[in-house]
């Protein structure tokens, strides 16, 4: 499974994606409030920054899983993810997640 396929899989099959994105958007909006008025980002840029946070966090997870799975075959990845309750563990992590500047 490629990283892009992994992201797509998570975004389509993981409820925690929406929770992460909301927390990340809230964090980016708070950061945005502290910028000078002329340098404040529009909503699109805030959302893009939040998505970059998602991608960065999931890149770490992907790299960790890649060392365990050692296969490019997608169904091997999904089997491992289900068998090792990766999404459940990730859900718990995201529930406890707080972004602090």
C-alpha cells in the first residue's frame, strides 16, 4: 500500500479523521487569530494547514506500519490494521489529542 492509498483508506474508513481535522482546524484558527490582520489566512488556507497536519501525523504511522507489514499488497495492510486494532488505537490517541503551540 502506498502512502497515498493509506491516506485514502484512513479518510474513508476511519471516523477519527473527522475528529482530527476538526481539532486541527480549531488549532489553526486559533493561531490565525494571533496573526496581524493583514497576514491572516483565509479559511481555505487554514483548512489546508490542518490537512497538512493530518498528512504529517499519518506519515509517521505509515512508516511505522510499513516496517511491520513489509508488503505493498493492500489487503495485507488492511488485514494487519484490523488484526492489530490500529484504527481503534488511533481513535484513542486522537480522542486524547490536544494541539498546543
